[in-house]
C-alpha cells in the first residue's frame, strides 16, 4: 500500500476547549479564542506540509449565536483579523477559502471580507480551507431538502430519480469529498451537529487536549492514529 493511502484527503475539526484553556489561566475567554486562532494556523501548516488537500474547521456553530454578545463580537473580529493577516499566505500556498453555513446570518463586514477572500482564491485547486460559520448539520440537510423541493416543483428534478448522489448536489459544498478523519478536541465525545451527512464513514478521533494546545505534534498524533485504523466502508477486510 502506498504511504499516501493512509493519509486522509480531508480532515474536519471541531475546535473545542478555547474557553477552558483561558479559564485555567484566569484569562478572558477571548484570549482562548486568540490562542485557538494560532492553532488554526498550525493546522493549515500541517495540511500544506503533508499534502492534506481539504481542511474543514467548525469555527462558529448555529448554536454559538446564544453566547454573550461580546464573545460573538470578539469571535467575528478574530475571524476578520485572520482573513486580513493570512490572505497573502492563502494566495502563496494556493489555498481556496470556502464557507459552509448560513452566511446571511453573519455581520455585513464579516461577509464582505469573506467574499473578498473567497472570490480572490476561487481559482485555486491545491488546498481547500472550508470554514463552517453559522453552520448546523441539520440546517444543511433542511436547506438541501428545500433546494431539492424547489427543483422538483420547478420541474428541474424528477423525485423518482432522487438518490444519495443527487441529494448531495444540494449540500453547501457538494464537490468537496467527505472527511476521512474528524477530530474533536477538549474531551467532549459528541458530533454537536457537525457535518451530519458527510461524516457517515469518517474515522472519529477524540482527544482531551484543548484546541489552543493542539499544534503540530498533536495533529501528527491524530494522523498516526488514523493511519493505524482500517477503513472498510461496511465491506469485509
Ligand atoms: C469552541 O471553544 C470554539 C469556538 C466556539 C470558536 C472557534 C474559533 C477559533 C478557534 C478562533 C477563530 C477561528 C478562525 C478560523 C480564525 P469553546 O469556547 O466552546 O470552549 P469551552 O468549551 O472550553 O468553553
């Protein structure tokens, strides 16, 4: 077997534990998110160095709108800073930025910055950074079902011909291959409404490490664990 057969093509991450990282140090929660943004940069580096072409990050869930206004504003500011500071690197490494989620929920200035980078990097094919923003897995499936129903009503789709391949075309990023590996940090062992359709066959990796502490070494450990697992997709070995 070729070494790259054991490398995931697509890694999806639930970046959890920023708040606890900060609380343990007596720091405000936003400091945890800031340190978490450094881990995002480290994860991108690992993907580039290893040739992992797709990285999806759960940066803001549909449920995160329930957090205090100041924390939401802090996270949105951090996202804008990330886009501003990292734009040149995304171009250098030919990383295509994409977003999944209900983008319309985001503040106008964040949407504008996202649109600039999304459009500016849209021709790149080497690497894909996919940010899940105002994202919910069930909402994605409902949005797909709505799109499908509309297509059927308008006569563009015959319901009798509906199958998984057709359904997938209505998801937020239909051309992105399903994640091979899903990582969740901070010891929580849940999917929390993340990529419910796409994670059907993914290897799941849970680690007690908090996201701000999840850097190159920790990512390498997750990849080593992935390489040890045997994926069978329901077939016999
Ligand atoms: C979960 O930790 C993390 C988030 C809700 C936000 C994730 C955001 C970042 C890592 C930074 C910005 C992202 C980019 C792409 C620049 P938590 O706050 O739920 O932690 P807790 O469970 O310990 O409270």
